[in-house]
């Protein structure tokens, strides 16, 4: 026996052994250096285990505007019982290459390969709108969640996708112990995202529209839900009742209608000359249905009809508002051979299930442009309501409505009503404002000349018959013809 400090001759290393040992040390040092060059790969292997490269993964892609909901769904899933997680970011990967990276690519990124420089850092997040009053939510756009679900280990990655720097989608990847488990996790996250969607019950817009300016740089923004009372809506009573029945009545009796085998989807077309109250009517209807999600598309966003209808189906009961639908009557998509966008809209309306509680509110100033398409696709629009020019009684009611706190002194209202035949609400509103401005200027001039007293800055303005007549003369003057047309006044 030899002591622990002694070695037998057979145990002493020979020169060849020293060479082999040196080579082993060099190889170990190289591997260690390569591991330090690939910290993200090491983190993933440490979390998922040495067989991480063989674990199954699934992925799903959603539109970029759904990123905030996907984040909410993931956050809710992560709070499940027995779950712990750590979020890390992906560094050292150029943005162009990150668009297509998978968790598997990062795990198998040996030295010299495309993602070998990937490192682990802080996740990249950005504040995205999540409500109509400026609320935002920090959402991860470049990161990996290392999840411990009891004894199970998973990894979930968020990354943007799209062409180059033009990100139009978000990709969610899940890698787990089995394909079924990864698919289940992905499905649970998407379900939670839909259930807790920040769009539900809100008014959202795919572009600039009649409800107000959009907010933020995302392709979808929140808008306030306007409130218009029935007293503020000057329309023939029978006409308004019919519109209410078609939109609000179906919503109120939806369960009984379904139980009786009746469908819920409906299309309402509001048409008429500019200024007859189409937008006002839409705002009134939306105010009566605060629980419904509203998706508004107009202007440059009219080409996103398919996305708007998809959101409506997911978040029903919902209303899709398409302003100036005549603008898409002849517009075609960028792909040759496609039908006009109007036909796409009508096809989307037809594609709804009978139980889908989705209302389409369409407005147009040019019903004649829509007629051929509606005739070719019957059944999409259930009610076409023409909003007429206000008659004498309606013009009188509008003048009283827009009068506000103005004091009309010696005004021949019947004469004004007669002279404004063929005019619309915006024309009458501008008439009263112009008369009020003339009266305020007269008060100021009289005060400066010492022949009268200027009215209180906060007091009501007193408009005389002469001032109202002067304002009407100005608006009806031939030189103001363009202004009169823009305001919905009668043309010469």
C-alpha cells in the first residue's frame, strides 16, 4: 500500500499522458470560451435541460394590434397555481434576423452559426394603448419567458414578425415537454387573451374616422364613446323608430330571437345628402349600446375590412361602422383579379353565422353607387334608411336646439325657416354662430364708442332680427356658394 501522498510507478503519468491531458485542458477551455460567447444558449439549456434541442415547439401569429391582448393573456396564464417564471431578452441578434428566429434556433446556435452571438439581457418592452383615456400597458416585444410549472419546464417567446423592419404581426412560440402540452399552453394563452381583450366593450378604430382623431401610432386606436340624446337627433319619428328597432331591438331580444330560430346579424344602411344626420344617428345608437364593441373603419383604413370583421366576430356582440361606404364601391385591392372592397365587405357580412350578434352600420352620401353591388348581393342589408333634408318643423327644431343660451331678440323665426328651405343641420348651426359673432362684434364696437355696454364675457349674447338676417344674407350670397354647399345649404 502507498500513502496518499505517494503514487506507484504505474500511476505516474508518462509523456504521452501529459500530451493527452494538455489537449483535454485546451478543449475544455475552448468549450468554456464558446459557452461564454453563447450565454443565451447556456441559459436555455440550463432551464430546459440537456435534451432541449429535441423538445417539441409550436407557434402562432397574430396581428400586431393584438399584441396588448396577447400580453394580457400570457400574464394571466403565468399567474396560474404552481407557476413561476423569469423573463429575459434576446440581445446580439440583428433585427432583420430576429424576425424569423425560433427558440430551437437559439438552443442549437453553436459557435459560428447564425445566432451564435445571441445573449441574454433585459426583455424589450413598449407601452401600448389599452384604453380610451390614455391608459397604456407595458408589452414585451422581444423576450423569452422561462417557466417552471411544477416539475415541468417550458419556454415561451414573443417576437415581432413581418417584412424587414415593417412589423405587422406578433409571433408567440411555446416549447414544452410534449407537443400536446405546448399546444395546450398556446391555446390557453389565446383563450385568456380573447376573454380579457382590452377592446371588448370599447370603440376602436382602424383609422381616422368620424368619431374623432385616432390616438397613438398603432394600427388600431381607442376612441371615446359619444353620447347623443334622442332630443338632439332631429329626424322623423317613424324613421328613427324603425332604425332603433333594427339595431337596438334585435340586441334587446337576442336570446328569444335565437331560441325562435331567427338570426341576429343585421346590416343597416343610412343614406342621404351630407349633413342630414347620418353620423349623429350612429353616435346616438352607439350610446344606447354601451356593452357592445364597436369597430370603426373609414378613410385609409377601408382596406382593412377583413380585420375589422374578424375582431367583431371574436368580441361579439359587436358593431362594425363603415363610414362613406361608397368610397369603396369601385376601389379594388392591390391584388389583380380581386373584387372591389365593397364586395369583400358584403361577403364578410354574408359569411357570419346566424347566431353571430354583429351589426353593420353603413353610411353613404351616394346610394346610387352602392345600388348595383347591393342588387348583386341581396340580403346583406336588412334596412336602408334615407335620412331626408329637414322640413320646416325640423328646421325650426334644429334652430332651437343650436340656439343654446343665445337670446333671440325680435327674430322672425318663421321667416328664417322659410328662407332656409333645403338646408341641413350644419348650415343652421353655422347660421346661428355667425349671427352670434356679428352681435358680439356690435356689442364691442358700441362699448368702444361709448354708445352702449359690452356684454359680460361669460354672459349670453343677444342676437337681433337684423343680425340674424345679415348672417343669413351672407351665407346665401352667391359669393359664398362653396361655403353654402359644404355646409349643406341650398345651391343656386
